[in-house]
C-alpha cells in the first residue's frame, strides 16, 4: 500500500509519529460457501491525533482458497484500488492542499 500511495504523489513517512495521517488496514475472509468466499479489505484513515477521517472498503467474491497462499499480484491490485480511494478521500478532506498542489 505504501508503494501505491507514494506512486500517486502522496508523501509516505517511515515513522507514524511524523505523519499527519495514519492509514490502518484490516482484511477479513468469509468461510467458503458454494465454492466462493468474500474478501473484504477495510482501509481506515485517521488524523495523527486519532480523529476518524473516513474509510474505504473493498469487497470481492473470489474462488474459495484463492488467498490461502501468497497474494502476489492480487495484493498489488488491491493496494492500487485502495490507494485510489484514499487519494479521493484526502482530496475531499484536504481540498486546499490539493488545489494549491495543482497550481
């Protein structure tokens, strides 16, 4: 996720205490049913002080067992989609920053 966010031009800092925003991720996977499962990735954005900013939720029905091993390209695709959502969220809460950045 860090690489995907950085690729969108958002600075990613190595230490949480330096950041203005903290991004938390959580993955859940349903039990297999009818040969499929639902994977949900929840990205929650908070300010450094813990104030909730917003969330991005990705949900997909997949073939059962698809994510039992290394995610590989699936992880990159999920992070790319999540990063796009986080950028959109940041543009809503930091309008003046992004308006200034385009100038």
